[in-house]
C-alpha cells in the first residue's frame, strides 16, 4: 500500500542543489528557431541562484558568470532540464556548476546542451558579503539530496 502524503509535514529542500524544468516556446527563440542564448543564460542564473540560496540559507547576488559553453542548439518543443550544484565555497562566495539538457519529450532522450559556472556571493542584511557554511562532499551531500526525495 502506498504511504499517504501528509500535507502539513515539513521536509528539507535539497541542500546546495536545484533542478528545474522549462519548455521552449517560439517567443524564446532566435532567427534560427532555436532557443535564444540570453534566455538560456537567464534560466541558468535562476537555477544557479536557487542552489546558492539553498546553500547560504539567505540572499545572494550573482558576481560572475564564466565559461558558458553552448554545445548544442535547443529546439522549439524541447523540454529544458537544468541541474545546478554548488561545487566550491569560499568565505562568502559559492561557485555553482549549471548543466542544461535538451530533452526530446517524445523519445525521452536528454543531451547536454549548455554548461557553465556561476559565482554567487551571500549578503547580510546590510548588503555586505557574509560567510557561508563549507560544502558537504561525497556521501553527506548525496544523503542531504536524498532527504528531499529527489524533488526539484
Ligand atoms: C558581488 C559583490 C557583493 C562583492 O562585493 P565586494 O565588496 O567586492 O566584496 P569582497 O571584495 O569582500 O568579496 C566578497 C567575495 O566575493 C568574491 N567576488 C567579488 N567579486 C567577484 C567576481 N566578480 N567574481 C567572482 N567572485 C567575486 C570575492 O572573491 C569574495 O569571495 P570570498 O568571500 O569567498 O573570499 C559586489 O561586487 C556586488 O554587489 N556586485 C553586483 C552584484 C549584482 O548586482 N548582481 C546582479 C547582476 S545584474
């Protein structure tokens, strides 16, 4: 028998990670009919910032986007699956790896289309950089992700 969901139960969000799904509509495309690069960058920044906020447990700003490679075009009608993970933590800065997969929903196949690094800085209530927790690595990180049941 399946377990009944408890609507009021508090469950932890994934720590230091965020996953996101989007659909490509014609308004999101360039003259070639594929996803506009700036639209993809905005999605990456959104997913990256959620991973950083989850790690910092508070507000962050984008300090840098780096090494973004557009490997494959993303087509109208594709789903876009983003996976953002904090991979390095300084005192107040967090480097987030963001991978973007194009998904042919009919076949269910995904391919890495774009990848990049984003740096976020945690801010205190005065808008100044504030220290963040170190990164959990290996099993601890996987266990923290597992706690959330793999939800986005
Ligand atoms: C990011 C920002 C808060 C840094 O402020 P600052 O006074 O330069 O802070 P500091 O020199 O004390 O640096 C704080 C941390 O940010 C990092 N940092 C600052 N600028 C950075 C950059 N361009 N790239 C990568 N890391 C950067 C520093 O290395 C430092 O990291 P650490 O604490 O892990 O050692 C500030 O530059 C800012 O507000 N920028 C605008 C952010 C913004 O508006 N983003 C939206 C873009 S539209």
